């Protein structure tokens, strides 16, 4: 199978190491992975801001760029969900069927559900607290939503449990929003900051050294809180741990 690696533009700008780690991790798992050049934004920021028509050309470009791959994989649940849930509608007037939405996976979802490794080469002798993002939990099923009262599962925990030396914790209210929410953090800044503050402190209460998640936007928001308040905890994308030592 041929996999096209999709790295959202904000990750390339703020966390370039996440893209490198994603590529190394997939290669180490025997995946035939390629990084198509000239990638652009998936169009989610424009659509969320009320300018959905301006995201159509980006969707069209994305669909062309990744049309020849069996799978499209990206380390950002929110961006992947936008493609999966919206591209078919945005491109409904196109002469061809939009295939991107049927073949795109979050990186952790892809590794957990498609590759299904039983071991990893990674070592990370640290205590971490899981950040379950809203998109990952409720739109992608990366973990069990607490409000549904269904049996617990967490694909991030499953993957991290394959890492040697790691201690995995979860905060109180494990799937409550961190307050980022894209445009929400711009339009409701005070509420967003307070939610982020509360979330970070719940992570800290676990005794963890790192807040670890699969959505860089959540980590970026909480890292801003940490920097402003000079708090003794760090954020880290899960792929950087799964690829540790590669």
C-alpha cells in the first residue's frame, strides 16, 4: 500500500519535528510512505470562520495532490476530520468523485486500526498525561466519550503502552475541552484561556512531566498557558514519543 503523508500547515510552522517523526515512524513500521510537495492548508480555518467558499479551492488542490495514494495519513485529528466530513460536500459539483474523505486517517488511528503493531522500538522513561482532543474523541473515536457511558477504550493509550519505560496517566475530566476550539479561542479569548488554565492544572495534578496528545492545536493552546504561567510541565505530540530513538 502507498501512503501519502499529510502535514497540516500550522504543524509545519510551529512543530516541524512532528512531521519528521511521523515520516520516520511510518517508515519504521514498513509503510511505503511519501510526502507530496506543495501541500497547503486543508481549508478548515476559512470554513470555520464563515468563509467556506474559500476553502473549496484548497479542497480541490488537496484531492488532486493525494489522488494516487491508497491511504492519506496526518498527525492532526481536527484537520483529518475536516477532510473526512466535509470534502465530499465541498466538492460535490466536481466532475469526479472526491476520494480523499474515504482514505484519510489520523496517524494514531491508522497505526492502531490498520497497521496494528504489537511492539515498537521506542523508549520514553517519563510520566505523561493524555490529552484527548474533542475531534479525536467525538468525531474520530480515538477514545471513549465519557457522556456515552460505554466501556472505556483509548487508542492513544494502547499505542503508548508499547513504549518501553513510559508511565501513562489521565487527568480528571479526561475528555473535557482544553478551550482552544479554533475560532473559539479568538472570539471568546477569556473563556478559552480559563479553560486552558483549568485543563493544564488537571494534567499537572497527575504528577506528569508531559501533556501528550494527537492534536497539535490543543497542545499549542496549552503550551501558551504553560509559557505565560511558567508552569513545570511540557507538551509533546504523541508521535514524537512513538518515534523516539528512530
